[in-house]
C-alpha cells in the first residue's frame, strides 16, 4: 500500500464496516518516536529561505523524507523548523 520509505509503511492496515455496509480500509495510528531515541547523523543549520523539502534533500538526499527531520526534532508543525535561518536541526540516520 505504501512505499518502503513512507512513514506509514510498517503500520498495520485494518478495516471497518460502515453503517451502510461498505468496508473501509485504513492504516492504524502512528506513534511518534522520541527525538532523543533516534540515532543522530548530524546537526545542520537552516539556510535563509530554505524549505523543509530542500533541507531534507540537502541532508538526507530525498525531499520526501522531511518527516524524519520532523520526528528528530519533536516537531508537530514542520514550518516552525525552518522559520529561523541558522537554527540547528537534528538530522537522524535513516532507519529501515
């Protein structure tokens, strides 16, 4: 269902039956890891005007892995990570 690099890849899929009898598939809840538990690759400064996808492309080589940087910095709002140029962000080792 999801690509192996997706944050949802390892989550269990479940189904439910709606009152009208239709069956709906969904992915169970993803619990966020604690940032301090993730192995650290580096701490990298945000550039002026940088978007999170560009930051992630620069640091991890894949703009779609922005969620890893969010997890490593306990970010619920990704935009807050890049609102201050020069801010150091934790960049984690990508986990399988």
